[in-house]
């Protein structure tokens, strides 16, 4: 039977294996960790998931079409629920035995004999091996290596909390009573800032290059994407001018969520496409009481001291 090597047993690797098997091929999944699920395993060696992290999209949007979540799953599933779902997916479609755990792919190359791809890997026993597979799918994801921007003075920062990337955020209690600067305005940055504020940080400053509009996950009790991503919206995007769509989206955001400056944050650009959109359920409720949202220039000019800066650039999340 024709074999297909798949690198990674996260969502992409699992769904690829499921449909290859359905079509009569033999998928072989290489997984360097000891659990199925990719980012959603929470394994600190390979995952940037923090303990309280939930999905950015509702359970309806965050599942495969051939296996829904269980009815008792939260509207926005926890990371633990997502890990359990992916394990259940693998079991439901008999994929578990196709996954080679603790097997790290080290190199792939074209087979000199023209039979496909030569895959060199280290197996669970630490033995170096090589196999040839007819086809190859890379499903290792983009989110398992943190990226810290080059910022003058960052390497010499001497605050007691040190410098950390959001990928390494695991123990919010270590920031209790401290002043923390969170750099970034994407979803991870705002949710971590909220997490820190709720769990005892003395002060949290969220700083970013430009202020985005902030949408809560739930709008009047309904997941935001259920209201925004409709058939009408899809057709309108194909039909109406970009400017008209941007204007309509901004009016919707202001009507349902308000504008950041109303909560003490900087005012975003009037053009929503220029400003951008991010998502967090409670960040604006905290600002400006426990979380201050500001641009980098204002932070530098005030000269305030912080105990621990945290880089939370847009993470490389399934």
C-alpha cells in the first residue's frame, strides 16, 4: 500500500491522516512528543498554551465537520477540552496506531532512486532510522517557536521578574504583586494581560505599535463570529467596495463593543482596515483600573519602571 509520511499529529496532521486513510492510502504520522494534539497538548516543550487559555473561536467553529464537540463542551473550549477532542478524533477514526510517538523527524530529502521521500528520524528508543515514503506532508505548524523582536535595552533589563515570551507563560502566580509590561495587541497579548490583572499583578501595561479595535468573544450572549461571518457578509465582501465594508464593520464594532478610547485606551484609526481588529472578552473592562493600554512612545516618555516585560507578538495557534 502506498505510504504517506506526515510530520506532526496536531489538527492538520490528524485530519490529513484521516482522509488519506479514507482514500485507501497508508498514512504514517511522526510525532516528536508523547501525546496527540500538537499545540493543544500543553506540553511545554512544544506548546505555547497557558493554563487558562481558551480557543479564539466557538466550539461550532473549532471542530472538524465529521466530529462535533460533545454537547457539554463550553462555548469557547478550554485548551484541555481541545486536547481531549483531538485525542477522541484520533480514536474515533482509528488513527492512534498510525501515530509514532516520541519520534522526531530530523531530515527529509528526495529519494535518489525516485521512490518518493527519504525520511530520517530518531525513534522512541533513540535509534537513528531512515524510511522511504511515496509522499510527504509537513504538518508541524507555525506556532512552536517564539519570536522576540530586537528591542534596544531588552537584553540588559534587570527587573526581578525577568523577560519572557508569551510562549513561556505558564505560572501567572510568579507575577503576583508585580508591575508587568505586555507588548502586543493580538489576542494572546490581551488575554494574558487580562489573566495577569485578574490573578494578582499589581499593575499591567499593555503596549503596542497601533491600537486595534477590540471585539469581545461573546456579543449579547452569542459568539461574535456567528453574527459576523454570515452568508450575507461573504456575499457582501465579494460585491461591495472595500471602503463600504470597512465602514459597515466599524459601525458594527462601535455599536456592539464601543471604541477603546472610551475605556481609557488610545483611539484607533478611523479606518478599521488600517487599525485592525483583535479580540478579548474583558480587557476593556479592566482598563484603565488594572490594565493600562498605551503606545510604546508613551511608555518610554513616562519612564515608569516595571518588574517584568513580556513579549506577546502574534504567535506562530492552530
